[in-house]
C-alpha cells in the first residue's frame, strides 16, 4: 500500500540543536516555537533494552554521565542532566525516554524522523526495542525510521514493512539504488559535505533525498533547486524564513518493492 506523508522541506535537526540541547524534550518545544513541522532525533538501546534519545555512543559530551549508553540502564540514564552543557537555563533537562518523546510529539503535533543508532551487530536488537515502543502507541503524527545500520533497517523491513524507512549515508554511494532496493527503503538521507548538483538530481529523480546538516539559507536554496526533498537543520527558524515549507511532492511513496495502489 502506498504511504504518503506530509512533506515539510525543513526538519529540525535533533530538535533545534542551535537553540536548545539536542535530543531533549526542551529541544522539541523550542523547534515547535521556531516553526518546525517535523523534527529528527536519535535513539539508542540501553543495557536493559530501554530506548532513550542520545546521539553519541558515549555520555560525556551532552550529559553529566560517563561511559557508553549501552552500559547503563534506562533508570540510570534518567538521573543524568542532559541540559547544563548547553546553557544554565536548561539545567535539569533529562535524557528522554523514547515513549515520553513520542507523547510530547503527539501533544505538539510534530512529525518525527527517528534515527536508530546501533553498535555493529546490535541493529536487530535495537530496532526490535524501538518497534516495541512504537507498536504500543497510537501515533497521530507522521513517523519515519532512518538508520546507517543496514541490519537494523533489514529488521524493520521484515517486522514492520508499512512503516516508512530511509537509509542514512555519508557520501552517496555508487550503488545507492541497489542498497535501497535490498533494504526496501523509501528514501535516502545524505550528508551535505561534497554533495553535488548532479548527485542530488540523480537521486531525486527516483526517491526523496533529505540532506543533513544545512544551516546556511543559500545552500538550502541551492539544494532545493537541484531537487532535494528536505534539509535537516539546527536552526529551523532561519531556513524556514528563507525557503518556507513548500514541497514538490510526498515525503515517501511507499516501501520499495511493495505494491503501489
């Protein structure tokens, strides 16, 4: 069955990472006030199969904790401060549980692109835990999964085929079409570094291409001229002011390899 989602061109990166601590509930609230319609954020599995919002494998950069996320329980991570590093007014901000983040997104009416991060070989366990949380909720807002982990995406394709998925890459690989087909992904997420007009146009002719992390309005405008579907940005207010939310088409047309009706 075809899956068509609203298609904002500007997606708040880790919430609104230039204005609030990344991957926090405060960041989602700020992104909403700045005009974002969707946000992107990162999730990881804890030692006890909980799912929390965190980008880095280690805790030191953005929390008062130490060590790897996967070495701690969900309850242990809940005791950490994830806001003070960014600014005093965010002191006491917690590492959000995935379920709490989804509840707030529904409350705010924000769509979500959920990046599933997993250590090598741990993709299926992490994705299974993510899907358990999603299946326990009835989400009103549109939701998409993305990951750089091929085994995580393969697990999602088998377990939840109707949930839109995107493959995350750094440089767009020469065999991107084959990778998307193998993983039954809807779209491609690629780094802005080194991205050329010809590459954007080639991908965009077949699937939606979303580009991270774009904070300069002129660069966003160029990417959209070339055919990019969306950009991830730390400053959604700046990019929205420059390009608005206009879109040329749906975010996802359905998992590759599924029947289109």
